C-alpha cells in the first residue's frame, strides 16, 4: 500500500527538510537566549536597553559634536558611529585618489613611473595594516614638543597633533554643513542612477545632478554663515601661548595616523584594481577612437577611463566595504570610533550582549548601505549586451 501522493513529492520533501532545519535553528537560538538570560539574572545582571539613557561617566577623546561625561550612552554611540563614518569617508576618498595615481603609474609607458608604482604596491600591500598604523602613530609621537612646533603655511604640527586654521563656527554648524553637502551629493547620485531619468537627455540628467550638488553646497554655506558670530573673525590661526597652542583646529595624532594608514594601505589594493581595469579595455576600442580623430586626452577621458571604471567598480565595492571595517583598528591607538565606544561602554556598564548586538547592527547598516549605493551605480553604468573586455 502506497502512502499519500504528497509524501512522494521531491519538492514537498525539500520544503519539509528546509522548514525543519530553520525551526531547529530558531529553537537553538531561543534556548541559547533563555540560558544566557538565566545566567545573567543569577549573577545579578539585567538585560534590556534601559541603560542607553544613563550617563556614561567617561570622556571621548574625539567627537564631531560636543560630548560630556553626563551624556547618555545613546549619544556616545551616535558620536562613535559618526566618527567611524567620517574616518571611513576620508579613508575611502584618500585611498581612491592615491590608488588612481598609483594605478595610472603602473599602467603608463614610463618605466620610472611603473617602477615607482610597483615599489609602492609591493611595500604597502605586503605590510599588515596594524603595523603601518603603529608606524605612523610612532612617527606622530616622535614630533617635537609644542614649544618647538614645526610651522608651515599657517599651520603647526607637534607631538600633540596637527593645528590648522579653523573657521569661527560651532562644531554643530560644521556637522550640519557637511550633512548638507552629503545630501546634495546623494541626490546627484540618485539622479544619475534612477530609472525615471533614463529617458532624459544625458546633458539634462547631468545638469539636474549638478544642481543637486550646488544646492547642497549652498545649504552648507548658509549653515556656516548662520553659525558665525559677526563679532568674531572668520578664521582663527593657531599660535603658541606658553606651553600650549591656542586658536586653530586641532587634529589629534590618533586621528591622522589612522587616516594615513588606511589611505596608504587601501591605495595599494585600489592601484592594482585600477591597473586591472585599464588592462581590461580592448586595444581595438582605443584604436577606433584614435581613428575618429580624438586626441590622447579625449581617448583617455571618454573611452578608456569610463570602460575601465565599469570593469573595476564591482571589485572596488568589496575593497571599500573591507576598508570601512578596517577603521576598527583605531582602538589600537585610542581613536574613539564606533568599536572603541562599544568596548568602553561594555567595560563601564557590563551590558555585553546588548552592545555587541548594537555593534553588529551598526556595521551591517553601514556596509549594506554602502554596497547598495555602489551596486546601484554599477547597474546604472553597466553596458548590457556589450563586451567591454579585451586583450591589452
């Protein structure tokens, strides 16, 4: 006697096995959660997120907005997240620009430029990032004392940091100005990648994107003007006053050491990605552009670079996501990024599981958002049905 027909169905058996596996996994997670909660209660530790509104009682050594020991944990977490985003933005921008230069040197015809590019990549790519970070931090600490500061272009540098001329506006004003510029840039990217603009002429599409960037910059300027006190000067210059530096804007050694390390290390990988992208462009396409009478500059900017960028963008996405996660190494030199704020909060509050969950959620949000934006850009510039690779 045969059983029901649905039991003989391969699809039914697959669905049943998958559902049983997911149910078993959920039961395992639930059992682990209940066990951890019971153990915490036995040790007198409470779970939940009520601690987020309690004051921290410790200070952050770097934050884009003012912080005090009386601030709650949620504010410190927000500042740590902003520090990570700020450092990641600087690191990605610096690695992209320097990596483009190194990649062009490696792809050029000048033997000296190719040699220099090769030496740079072989050195900085094969040294661990944390080792490079310690090197730059040691170099920063080896600088002279404040009384013997090195002056250049209105700036001062010593063992306590880099002092640059600064605007006489509040830190909150600067944050709003930067946010306005980023919103304008985000709108421009959305216009260039949105499907609803596909039927618009390319020149009109670029014009709308340019207007979005200009609107962001104008908004940033408005915030700066509104945040300035008319009784004060616009710019303050750093000057030695006794044993300290007054005026200007101070960049801490922990900050610029980490920024330099991420930039130089990431540029070595970006340079190789750029070189591979240029090698993927077929020689026939450049010869066809030359046959049309285009100059060498127009061949590079309108044929070779766009095609190479399409080829290198998918690999750059993975590299950018990795560099964002590399900002967590700032804890080794005392930079108050998101990871260090989480670690310090765990030591002061004892809410280990909650803070680890917040840390995981924060980095998932950052990396998924970055990957989503870049993947959208990749889909927008992809040449469907065309072959962009060829022999170099």
